[in-house]
């Protein structure tokens, strides 16, 4: 029989960092609230959570890498909102933040959760920050909890 290993949604005294973009703060603030609510509901001591504010989504990976390398956190939750505009800037930001976040996780072997929403409209962003389409900050916090527990088992 194969061995199955998976994480669960239990706090287990894990510590978390949330790296959040101030750009589109009207969206990211709700996402951070959702992440904190989820962490608290699963038993995380919010005094063990550090929130790191960066100017925009493109700055998330470097701050996330610093958090992950510190050894102070069991997972890093990245929260941002990139909303398409009239130029190619959207594509460059989305590419940079997604590849930088993934590379950080691979380099540090610390779960770095991609909770950055990328939408075509402001309305879509608001929907994903706690209205019709759920709260992607909350979803990212659940993934961080599960991955922190999984890493303990590997």
C-alpha cells in the first residue's frame, strides 16, 4: 500500500507572514482581513502573524524571500491585486510576481502562497476579495496552513 502524506488545517504553533501590496489597497485590505480571519478560525495566534506592506505586487517576491529566508515563518502568504489597464504593464507585473513568488518557494523550501489576484476589471477584483467569488486571501491562508503542516511531515 502506498503511503499518503497531506497537510491539514490545524495551527500547530506555526508562524506566518503576509506580504501585501498597498497598490489597489481597496481590494488587498479585504483579502488580508479574510486571511487573518481564516488563520484565527483555525487556531493561529494572530500575535504570531507578521504583515509586511510593499508598494506594489511586483515588490512582493523580494519581501517574501526575505521573510522565507529569515527562518521566522513556516509559510508566507502573498496578497496583491493586479487589474488590467490599457497597456502591457499588466502582463509584465503578472509574470514577474507569479514567477518571483514561485522561485522564492523553490529557493527557500518554505511555502510561499500565491494569493495575488489578476483580473480584467475592478469589479472582478472586488468579487474575489470577499463578495460573490469568495475571498482569495482566505483561500491563500488555508493553503498556507495546509502546506506548513505538510512540510512538517516531509
